DNA sequence: GCTTTTTGGCTATCAGCATTAGCTAGAGCC
DNA sequence: GGCTCTAGCTAATGCTGATAGCCAAAAAGC
C-alpha cells in the first residue's frame, strides 16, 4: 500500500474541487476517497468526519471569496468599487459553485475560527460602503441589504431560479446600479422607512 | 394492522410540518414514517420516493407562498403593495422555514406542473411591479432584482448569516424602501447601467 | 350478506453511506 | 539496522432509501 501523500489541506482542496465539479451534495466521504485513491476510512486520518469536511470547504471558500473581493476593490472607491466587488462576488460563485454552496451552512456559534473567516467578505463590503458616507447607525443595515441582493441573485441563478431568456448580466447590472443609487441617496431611503 | 388513513396529500402535508419543525434536512422517509406511525416502505404506496416527497413539499410551499403574497397585495398598488408583499414573503419564510428551504431545489426542466406552480409567486411580484410603470423591456430585470433582494435577505436570515445585534426588521425595512425608491426611479437606474 | 377485487399496510432484503475498531506496513529518526 | 509514529488498510455496525412479495382491511359487485 503506497502512501497517497494526503494532508488535511490537500483533502479539503480536493473536496472543494469535487464540490465545484459535481455539486455540494455530491460531496461524500466515499466519493472523495475514490477521487483521491484511498479507502473511505483512511480519510479520518486527515479530517474529522463529513461535517468537519464540509466546514473546511466552507472556510476555504470564505477565505477565497474575501480575497477575490479584496483584489477587485483595491485602488477603487465609491460606485466603481461597489461594481467591481459585485462582479467579483458573482464571478466567484459562478467559478466555484460548490464552494459557494458550502458557504450557506451557518457555522456553529462556538466555532470561533469560522466566525472570524466568515467576517472576511463582509468586512470588504463594509469598507466599500464606507466610501458612500453612510452613517454608522445605518452601516449595518446597508451592508445587510447589499449582501442580500448579491447573495440572492447569485443563489437564485445557481439554483435555476431565473428561467426566462433575458440576459442575466444585464439583470445583475441593474440590481447593482439600484444599490449604487440607494447608497448614494441613503439618507433618503432611511427617511422613508415606516412610511407604508 | 389497522390502516393509518394516509393519502398522498396527508403525507405531503405531514412532511412539510416535519420540515418546518426539524429542518428540511431532517426530512427522511424513516423519520416521516415514524411520525405518521407507519413502516418506512409503506410510504411508497403514497409517494414515489424521497425525491418526489421533497418536490411535493416544494410545490405545497410555492402554492402557499403565492397565496400569501396574493392575500397581502389584494386591494393595494404601488409602494404599499410592494411593502405588503415583502412583509408577507418574509413572514411566510419565517413561519415555514422548512417549506421555504424546500423551494430552493430547482424543479426538473421537464416537470411542467412544478414550473407552473413556481410561476405563482413570481407572477404576484410582477403584478406589483406593474404599478410602478416600468417598461416591458425592463420588467424582467426589475422582478429579478426584487426577488434577489427578498430571497437573499430571508435566506441569509434563515441560515444565521446576520449575526450582529442590530434589528433585523429595520434592516429589512430599509432594503424594501431601497427597492421602492429604485422602482419609482427605474428609468434613472437603467440609464446608469454600464457607467462603471 | 357474501364474495371478489383492490389496496394499504407489513416483513425481509439489499445496496450505499458514515463511522469506529483494530491491524499493518511505510517513512523518518536514533 | 532497529524503533516509533502514522497513514494506509480490512472488518464490522448501524443508519438510510429502495424493491419484492405477502396479507389483511376496505371497497365493490351481486
């Protein structure tokens, strides 16, 4: 039995690749073991079970997504930064659908590392929004709104929620422009809350 | 062996209840069988396997969600209709988290009934947006944007994506006001596409 | 009301999965 | 070269979805 040269890192990365290629639900210890050329129980030398493996994929994705957002926004601010971040966000989800799906599992509340890593993408969006001059008491709400819009579009797109032939790039562009406009006039938006 | 009085409808409704109470992932034929007091294989007399059961829960949820949206918007138009629809949307997802989770599975392309039922909620939102005077060439994009925002918020909320203590109702209200404003000035939003 | 048919329940069985226990051989260290 | 550590293995358990085939309860026909 020659050794396969596995490490926790290699296993997690291969799991992420499997997720992207076959779908997050296709990530099983059995399928991953077959992929890396090892018997299923051998994986336990590197990973603490399926749940932990999923978490590892999620952490990997979170870190990569944060990096993608950072790379897209560096050197920009305001509306151009927001547009670049939005494109990078969707681009990452399309390039790595399995990893993006892995992000949807909420980390356990006592998992401090996961909490920390999960804050990465959010902090980039927060930095982008800071360029719009939104008040501190409003920043959290604005970030939540932006995250909702980006994630919602990407998630619906990935799950076949948009079935009409109209161009998805255009739809996404309009969504993003709507956010640019909302953030530029956020005081106006906030003033209207509760009008209904 | 007395009969349990099951029918496909009863089974689907009990499955939906189980999803809401224990989570969508907790829906297994074994757990459902135990819940309705029957051996697991007996369920096959009423439902064509786990995949079909999940689809049934999704269809039930889609129909209920459409009904909730219709009920909330009847007699209203414009911004009040949009606010009412948004509240009903989130309210349904919170009241029935398992059913809402079931909606995320894309129906098979050849499943015509599912396609039809899935169009229900979308058509209500489309009717609401018609009150904003958005051009036909823009309607699909506007609806996609709205769906993204509502679904994204609700999905992140349901999956523990919002961890700060700030009030979620307020965040959602601001998101919705942002959409109201965007739809009232949609020509402006559309004109900006591609500025970046 | 009795018989016949239909059908909704059952047990038995199988295959695939995650997981644990315990064994073994390869790689590095003295 | 021998020791130790560990990354692999096989075997076994218990859960899941699913199929096959049996049997009794309900329904239908007369």
